[in-house]
C-alpha cells in the first residue's frame, strides 16, 4: 500500500507542476503584452474563418488539430525517451515543450516570420485564451495517445493533416515547412484559396 500512495503522491506532484507550467505560460504572455481575449470583446467556441481577425483569438480554430497532433507526437517522444517514467511526469515535459513553443510563437520573431514567409499576412499572434487552449488541446492529444492504439492515433493524425490541408490549405506539416524553409510553390497554392 505505501507504494501505491507514493505513486499517487508523485502523480499529484506532476499534475500540479503541469498546472504551474500553464499558469506560467499565461502570466508570461500577459507580461509580453498579449491580449487576454479577442479584441472583438467576446469569446467563441470555434472560429471557422482562417483569414479573419478572429483566427487564433478564440477557444478553438482550424489550427486546433495541429495542437492535438503535438500531443500525439509528444506522447510518442516521451514514450521513447522516458519509458518507465510516470505518465504525469512525461506530460509535464510535453507541457514544457508546448508552452515554450506558445511563448516563442507569440514573440515578435515568429510573428514576423509568419507574416513574411507564409500567407498569414494579418497574423499578429494568439490571444492568451487561444494560446492556453492550444496547450490544453495538446494535453488532450497526449492523453488520448496514452490510451488509444497507436494505429488509431496515427490514423487520426493523418486524417487531421489531410482534412485541414484540403479545407484551409494549411496544416502542421505545411506550417513547419513554411516556417523553416518557405517554398514559393506552397505559398502560391495556399494563396489561391
């Protein structure tokens, strides 16, 4: 019984640490001058228009599947690198990566990169609400991947990529390519929407 209690206490510690990372992300973004919610003054569950001032400002948008895929990938990464460690500890490390990305993504260097290298000319960064929800969606993806069969997780990731690629001409793969090595052919195809 003491071993079960120790595991439970350890899991509680890591869960609190995960919450602390999310709170630190929110505070850091506030200190960076990010807006708490959409400047429109209201909160939507889902923003369906990609090229709008509401994109990346509400609870979810067409980039939400990318953050769920982050969770799938971070689960796989921590499964490989931290095998045998508690799931809650592995989630903490996934949260560090995701929160770090959210802070970087909302910094002037990445915002300007999006605006110059991609079709996101009107991108000014995420609202704090949207950024925090991106991290929450990563957590949901991570937890899903921890329970679901690998084949199902991979199938969902492929579906998300193909569906958003078809629907909005953007997805996680294209986003990474355009940030790291922008290709004029991709930019022209995305602009044709």
